[in-house]
C-alpha cells in the first residue's frame, strides 16, 4: 500500500470516528485512539507534561507514550483498524 493510500484511509477513518458516539466507546479505547492519532500525526517528538497535576492530560500523555515505538504508518494503520471495528460493531 502506498503512503498516499494509507493517508487517504487515515483521513477517512478520522472522519468516520466523528460518526461513532463517544459515549459508546470505552475510555481505554478512546485513549488508545488518542495516542495512535498523536503518533500518526506528530510522530515521535519531545513529549512532556505541561501540568503534572492535570490528570486527564497525564492519561493522554501516557496513551501517546504507549505507542511512541510505532512508526507513523503503523500508528495510522492501527487507528484505521480500530475505527473500522468500532464502525462494524455499531453497524455504521
């Protein structure tokens, strides 16, 4: 698969993610998707906590750190796979 194909599929998956009711997705999966999205769109970068007292951002940072070993293309593919599965499960 070429990068353009993967990029197109990733953009489609991101658009489809907006169709999945957020309350129907477990929070752990939401965090995985967040981490994959950040990795897919930003790649490995200097990840730091701005405010360690902010629990939500700490969880988001942790989700990103969990997938920082993935390449951008691997993160995109995993994101696509999860969104497609969520869409199938919800008949969307």
